[in-house]
């Protein structure tokens, strides 16, 4: 089973740039030594509503504080997070 961890909003000029910026944050995964990194361009998500206080990006939902941050640079905003394998 996988679950999302360490979600961040990254402002970047493309997916590769978003991944590099996320990795430079030096965030360590909680349980998985080799987690998958999910990168979602905000404006390309199905059902994204810039006016809504809540949105879903892949496995992650964001609330009003995060949406406020996203709106500061909508065209460059990416939601980036680890998908970590967890043993139950």
C-alpha cells in the first residue's frame, strides 16, 4: 500500500524543474527508502477550480491556505509529494 507524504507547492518552469526544486528541499521520506515522486501541474488537473477553497491533486487534497499560496503564481504552481510504500 502507498500513501502520500511531504506535500509541497513548488513554483517551477516545468516538471523536471519542479522535481529538482523539490529534491533540493532535502525532505527525507518517512518509511520508504525509494519513494515515487508525484508531480501535478495545478492548472492541468481535471476538475481544478481556481475559485474553490479546496481541490484534489492526485492523492492529495488541499485547503484554503494552500489554495491561497497556489494563486500567487498559478501558471508555475506544482503539487509535489512522495508516494511511500507502507507495510501494514
